[in-house]
């Protein structure tokens, strides 16, 4: 049966969008250039950690959602949304390979009057300078005349049950006013509020601003954490006091590093063009440098704590708690735990881990022993390091059992553990 919507890219962006569309009664087909998501979803399993649950997938399938590896299906829909991932490449710029692959697959089947939307996180100008020419060349159609083209940055917060797609405003920037209105008509079926940007570049830059806002402010509190430790100041108490200010302040909290799928983007370095604005975001680069130093600072604190208790990192038994990038979510994307574990291994420590959501964890392709009994493992370890605060952790009880506890999240009661 022909579908109304094709979601191209069945990952962290595409699956929640497909779920919302199916719930709204939109006939939806999912397509991915990688055949593995199709196999997993067809079997009722989620192909990506931290996204939808198996029960969510089964409900979608029961309501008519289907996946395909046949690109011909892309030529039978009214709306197609590109949700391909854009991971960091070797040169630390966003890799647009999956986006261009998805675009070419769609272009070869694109029909007149189709609305094409880009949700992938891309540098400003990508929709116009990369996606548009590929679509036009592959289809022989012209964007803005024969089909609609717009960008709408993904805004989902994985694991957040308060702010979901339906109540999170959707920003839309079309190539033409008609493109914007066509995109708005589609997203109005999924969300309560649509915000119209001036154009695709403004919509793309919205994501850049939102992501970099997070990274810059995390970098600030990470630097404050180091300073406050040196001065003997309780940073978490400082934040508690500061967040009572009703204006001009938003609380951020430090941690062992920054993870997740939203990477900082400097639009001064565009991966597809030699022409750049010439004014890179220096604050973004500095924030990234600061945040990238945090795993090393955690190692420094580990070594200092062990030394203060007459022990060396070499030969020490270190238990890492929580190896995901976010609490109560199984997703490990860019979580600092793996780098911290690798550095400890290099220093001769014996590493173990516990995470209620991760049953198998590997560092440098080698399996890391998983603790079956949390309290027994903490009591046996020379040092326990809380890297992620899952709600199932009883930190008061853990502080009593652990020989030595370093809390990188400020989640333990005051005085119960050593805080970052």
C-alpha cells in the first residue's frame, strides 16, 4: 500500500518522527540505506540504543508502520524526511556521507509536488548547497517549482518524557514561502506549534546555536568545577543558590565529559566548500577544548584520591558506575566513560563496571567485567567512580559500602563522597 510519508534514516531522529507520524494516523514507511535497521524493526526490535523500546516498535508495526530496503517506495509518497546521521569524521567536521546517500536514493525516485524535509544536523547551507543540487540532478525537477524543500532541525531530547515531539515547537525554513507552508502543513499534524524561519540557513543555524549554547555553558561549569575544587568551594551549592535568580541565569552542571548526538558545530569550517565566513566561533572551539579535557581531569582526581589513601593507580581495582551518556538511557553515544576506562587501563588499573542498562561493555574491543552485585563490587574496589547517575542507584547506601567514592555528577548527599 502506498504511504503518505517516507522517513529516510531509521536512527535517533527518524524513529521518533515515524512514531509520532504513525500515532497521528499518517501512513508511514521507513527506509534506510543500511539494511540492518530494516531487519531489526521487522523483527520488532529497536535498531538503536536509547531510542524507542521494543513495545513502541511493536505498537507502530500494529498500526501499519513498515520498513523497506526498496528505494522505489520513496517515489510513492507525498512527503519525505531525511533523518540520516551526521557523525564526526576524522577531521572533526560532520560527515555528510549518510545525508548525501539518502538524498541520492530519494532523488532517483522523486516525483513532482513532493515535499522534501531535512532534519539531519548539518552545517548552515547544506540544504541549499548539497541536498538541493543532488535532488535536482537526480530527478530532473527544480526545487521550489516542481517540489518543496525545507529544513527543520531535530529537537528531540532522548529519554525526556516531558518534552516530546508533540509539545516541542518545530522550526521550519523553506527554500520559498510555498516550501515553508507545505512543511508547516505537514508538521502541524505532529506538533502543537510551528515556528517559521526566514529560510533554510536560518533553520540550520538554529540547531548550531542551540547545540553550542549547551556546550559553551557546560564548559563554563566544568571550568568552575576545577576552580571550586582548588579553592575548596562546593560548586553544587553555588549552583543551587544561583538558580534561585529568576532572570539572567540558567543552571548547567559539570560532569566527566560531554556525550550525546548533538556535537558542537563551527559554521566557520564548512566541509563542502572552500568558501567560509572567515570568522570561526572561537568560543565554541575553546568550549570543546575544555570539555574534552574533563576525562583527563577525572583521571587526575582518581590518582590523587588513591594516592591520598596510600594506593597507586597501577594495580588498583576501579569500579565505574554508569557508562551511558545520559541518566536512565542505554545510549552510549560519545559518553566519556570509554575514554576514562581506557586511560585507567593504560595506567595499570584493573577496571570493572556496573550499569543497569548496559549488559555488555567493551573498551578497545576488549570486554570489561560487569559487576553482578553493585554493593559487593563497590566494597571490593579500591575506588568507585560514579560517571552517570541512573535513578536505580542508591547513592546513600553506595557511599556507605564503597571504600572510596568519586562522584562526578554531584548526585551524592553532601559529605557522603568526594565530588568532582
